[in-house]
């Protein structure tokens, strides 16, 4: 199970960096991404799909003070969030189908 989580984290972080064109990612950014995916995965595994709505609300709330006119920044924000959500959903799907949870 832990190996699956680590593979998912590597996939998500490499995907985000390649798609968004980042060559160096800070540890704080990496840590925030890990926490996002843990939050989503644990919530969905526990049977609370509402965490997806809470995730979206928290992300938008933290984004309110930033520059809204930067199209590139907004696109990166959106793509990064979709990749985080996709990684968590794939992880939960694999837990249900390959490990017999649910």
C-alpha cells in the first residue's frame, strides 16, 4: 500500500513539473501537494466524497489574494489541481479494485 502511494506521488509530481514546465520545485510546494493528495485520498477512502468540494473551496480561498489577471498562472493552478485530484482518484480506485477495499 505504501509503495502504491509513493508511486502515485512520484507520478503526480513528475507530471505536474513536466506539464507545467517547472525545472525546480521547492520542498514546501512538494509537501503541500503531498498533503493535498493525502487529504483527498483519505476522505474518499473513508466514504466522504464531499472532500472534493472542500478541496476546491480551500484552493480557491487561498488563491483570492493572488494576481487574477495572469492567465499563465491561472492555467498552471488549474492543471496542477486537476492532476492532484486525478492522482488521488486513481489511488483510491486502485485501493478498491486491487486491494479489496470497499
